[in-house]
C-alpha cells in the first residue's frame, strides 16, 4: 500500500533521512520508532508531500507520489493525522469532519457523508454528543479523536498518524490506541509514528526503528519487543 525505496531527504546541508526503505501492506499497522531528531517527522512530511526528497521513490497503492504536491497526494488517498491535531478551532466538530470529506466530494458536497458521520460517531460517541461544539473547546483527548475522525472522513486508502499520544493523559492514550486497534480490525492501513514505543508495539504488526535518519532495526513487533537494544533504549527496561 505504501512503498518507500531508498528515500533521502535533506534540509540544506543537513541530511534528515538517508536511504530509507520500508513498506506498509494493506490492512497493516506499521510503526516508526526512534528518538527526537531521528527523522520521523521528516518521513511523514516526505510521504505526505510536504517536503521533496533528494532521492528515492514513494508509492501509494502502486502509484508514484514522489515529488507531487500534498494536495495531489491527499486526493490520491493518503490522510494525515498531524502532530498537534491542527483542528479548525473556531469551527464546530461537525464542520471539521465535513472539511475532512471535502476532497472526495462532487460539486463541493461529499457523497455518503451521513454514513461516514455515523461511522466516526460510532468510533467516538463523545464527538457525536459534541457535534455542535467548537473544536477549540474540546479536551485534548477529544481533539485527538476529532483529528483521527477528520482523516477517516476522507475515506483514505492509507493513513499516517504522527504522535497521536502526545500530551495526553495515560487513560486517554489507552483509549486512543484501542481505537487504532479497532481501525486495523476494520481493515485500515496505518503508518504510525509514535514515541510511546510500548503502546506502538502493542498495536502494530511490524515496526522500523530510525536513528539519525537511517533504519537501524525492523521486523515484526513481537520480535522487536524482545530486542535488548530496543528494551534498553525505548522501553525503559
């Protein structure tokens, strides 16, 4: 579903990613782990078209997206749940969700909007209860739910989630990750970038570990969870 081959990205003379190769299969959750400065955010920006790579190739469902604009890539079926949520605070919950569906609409009106609203309100009942509430007045956990729901409204082929647990209380983090697991059960394809390695390994099928812009470990999460290096560096064991 998402294929990345020999990806290199630089900011001026600083190489943020070097020769990164990874895959996310249809219906998989694949997690990207690594410390701050490892290149995780740059990877998301490259996949979503926010930065142009120096070298390498990115494909979505077999279709080359390397060098295309973020708008074109979104219309091709990639939805991003950004770090920090980036909601439209002065707009209501429902209006934020309708904007998520806009790219797939015809003549400005998305098709099947009611069914998609039913789906995301089923995932997040609190959003249904607060559909007329301004996004800026939601709690941090509710805002993260809205960011995920907004991405789902695009009916994406694949989703990228950037640090969905950041800034949230442990109980809310558990709720968010239960929802991510349910999305996998519903057949969603997710590239998950997450500093909470323990939670990421619980929900993901496979993981890649980035350090200084390079992949240094990869494999099924049950195998990586037994890695002494991973335990000492990222799991606090």
